[in-house]
C-alpha cells in the first residue's frame, strides 16, 4: 500500500428500499427523498463516520482529544468516510433497462457496497408498493446484475483479448488486470482471485469457456465488491420472518438489521433537545429518564413519546441499535482498515507544539502497510530523511515494520529534526 485508504462506500439497491433515507441517516447530505422510482437521478455524495475506539480513553486523555477531522465522543473516534448513494437499480439494468448502465458505472468508484434491502416485503422489484414480496429476490438480482455487467463486458471482447494475450505472451494476471482496470482492479487483486481459483502460469485463457469466466467473475466480485446486506425497515410487522430467512442463507458477518428512519428521527429529536442520544447507542434518555435532577431536556408531546417508545421496543431493544453505525463499521472492517495516529510527542501524544492538542491526526491505512509506506504517504521528506519511528511504548520501529492495531501510535524521527536538536 502506497496511499491512504480513501475508502468509498457505495449505497445500492432498488428504488424505495430506503437508500436515500439511509444516506440521510448517517451523513449530512440531504439526498432528495421521494416515494417513486428514480427519485435519485444523480448519485448523491456524502461523508459518513466510521466509529472506532480512540486511544485517548486508554491513555486518560479524553478531555484533550482534538481530532483535526471527524470527532471524538467519550473515547469513540468518528473517522470521516466518503459515501455514494447510487440511484435505484431495477432487474435488467445490465442490459440498459431502467436507468441501467449509468448506475452500474457509478459503482466503479465504490470499494465496498451496502445493499439496502427493504426487508418488510412491501415494495416489489421495481420499487412499487406491494404486499408479501420476497426480499431475498432483491439480494439475488443485485448480485446477478453486477455479475452480468462485468461478465458481458469481458465475454464481448474475449476472442480479441485471447489473441492479444497470446501475441504479447502476457501472463493471465497482466491480461485480466488490463481488462478489469475499469473496475479499479489492481494486479494484486486479480492475482488473489486467480490464486483462489488455483489458476497457474502459464495460463490457458484460450481454453476458458463461459462457465469458467462466470466462476472467475463471481470470485472477482467477492474480492472487489464486498457487500454488506443492510436489512432496512426492521420495524415493520412482516420483517421478522424475512430477516430469519436471510440469516439462514447468508453469512452473519455480512448482515446488519437496520431502521434508517428511526435513526433520522432520533437524531432530529436529539438536536432539538428532546432526548439524549448518541448515534449507534442501544438506548436514549428523555426528560423522564434523567436522574441527575437537571432539566436540560424538553418535555415530549404524546405523539412523539409514543413514536419513541415504538422505536425503543421494535428496533433498539430487539437489535441493539438502529443498525446505521454498525453498517458503516462493517463496511470498513471488511476491508481490514487500520486507524493510525501520528504524534510528535510520546509523553503527551500531542501532534504539535501545543501539548493540549492530543491525537489530532488519524488516518486509515490498508492491511500490511509498513512504517515506510506511511512515511511516504505523510510527506516525501519524512521518508527521505527517515531515521527511525517509535510506537506508544517508545519501542523503535524500522521502515519494514507493519502497522497493526497494537502498533498504530507512531512518532517519526528524521535526520532533519535530529540536526535541529
């Protein structure tokens, strides 16, 4: 890895599954919300926040933690992540139906997909109101549409690809990386796909039949577009049955029950001082819940009180949260990203000459990033004049040491800085 992990999370799904509501529930972007297909013509971009444990809690510096970007709340660090809401897909999108290829092409910039599924079964495959629709169909057709989009692009040019492959005496990795470069696929990713399929060099691409190419595309999708299933609208009476069926078919680590509208409502009431609520928490406090004698919250009217009780009962107590923060956390965790904190002083953990500004700088890096890689990312001079680095325990690190969760507070010492002493 030679660059910071500028992860982009793609929000995808059919019209009216709750994509725009989900984006609004976890970002500051106000995506246009409508109850009809294609209410989101242009992809909506926003910034969301990845929650992780901040080292300020471990080192008793919570009161002095001042992130340059994002925020820190009681020892939970919220790191900014880019998010894109791709407009509603419908079956046949890979053939250009609906607003098809335009949206599939927008997925190229996404690193991880959050598939927002209407788990209530109250909208059909086109996003129109329905009763008893099977949401598992939505999960299958999205996988199928993205698969066909890539397969068709590969198969259409396969004979000319093979001719060039043989003429240039290229390896399978070189040839397939070239064909898949439009999907943001690096050679290392294509190599990992071929390794998992046990494809050895010299390869025999000229003998590959459609079946083998389909299998290659399936494996490529698992590596390139890892998908988290966000089961939205869990507060609907029909959702329980469908949620159980999804858990029976797909890995638990890829599933997050969610209620985006509940999160929006809770954040709104918290902003208006009717409740105390921190995003991702399993509960909230009203004026009646306060035991500290303060009257910092406003009294609720019966309508909002009843709605809050429903959210507490149907969502928070059942699933532990609204699922919105959990979905973002899973999207980042599935890529194995590591937060790294660079400091200038290992006694105060400050990032500048002002000792009260601690753990100011935080970046996300890919797995297997070395200290040398990080030095290059931060500034060419840090790498050029690198003498050594130290971790929080003041143990020296070389350029080849790998950054891990246990080794992610780092101070660099350069030749220039040593001369200044």
